[in-house]
C-alpha cells in the first residue's frame, strides 16, 4: 500500500480545510512546489493535488502552480478540482500530470467520464466524496441522494485507474480514517480504492494497510503531515511492512 501526501490549493497557496468548509481554512505554505519537493525527498511515490478554487468554479484555477509542481518533482502527480471537460483532461495529461481525478463530473456528466476513460485510459481516477454515505458535489457544498457504493459500481465498465474515497466529515479533522466504510466500498467494486479523510497518526496507516487485501491500494494524508502528528517516512515504512508484520 502506498501513502500519498496531499497538497490542497487555494489562491496558489497550500492549505487545509476542516470538513470541506472554506471558512475553516489553514494556510500551511505559500510555496506549494517546495512542499511537493519536501514530500518527494521524504520518500513519497506520488502526490495528490486538489484545486479547491477549481472545485467551486467548475474549471481549473490553479493550473499554473500545479504545473510548477509537476516540473519540480520526478514522481507522478494526480490532480482533481474543476476538471469537467475533455479539454481540461487533455491539457493536464499533455502537461505531465499522470492522473486526473473526476469528481463532480462523475455524477453530473456520465458521458464525459466515459469518454475521458476511453481517450485517456490509465490517466483517469474517479473521486467520490461522501457525507453520511451519500456522494457530495460542487466542492462538497451539495449533498446528493446517490449512495457512494452505487456510484462506484456504475463506473466499473469504464475502467478508471482507481476510486478515491473521501469521508468529508473526517477530512481535515484528524479523527481517524473511516476504515469500515472504505472496506465496504472496496469490496463492492473491482476498481482499486484509495482511502482519504481523517488520518490522524500512524495507527490509521496500520488500519488502512490492514484492508489492502480488500482492494485498498493507498491512503491520502494531509493535515497530519502538516501538523507533525505523522511523519511521512514512518508512514511509508509501516504501509510497506504491514503485511510482513502480519
């Protein structure tokens, strides 16, 4: 299992939100490429980037900074936030982004998602953000009536590279990953799942590594790294060695 550091972008800065609430934002750095380089030096195998402004606007807004990050590191980058048409997908992939993450689009434009998976096979992930088990869209500001598991199963035939499953209530709160909900989602689909939201410390890494056999291939970590409650090298070591320890 891999540990994926997160960089959330707002107005070109590296920030973290609490439960997706833009009024509860903490700025951690005004130099995101420097943060990305730091994670790479500490052993990260990839970096997760979210364009928060893009999520609200419906189109990429931090593309310049994102491409600076791509140029500053050697490891693959996955990007989400405001990617809702083929042109945006094509532009990011052509610029060196390894994976684009389609979130709101996955609910609101099924045709677009299918086309993106077909044209850019191997470069598309589906982001499913859930509150109380129901998918949320538009930068988490709107809850839908669609169960996350049902939404995930609907995209199996399209062949996305992975599903990133985020528990909004836990995101940025350091209250612990929702292991059981992540396990249930992973068991319900054949697509690899990446857990996200709520990692508080090393025990969460152990817990998620413990459900790797259920189809969970990675975990995204944000606030815990920025506050120092989790050290990336230790998290990577535990994630890699968990099966051996068992």
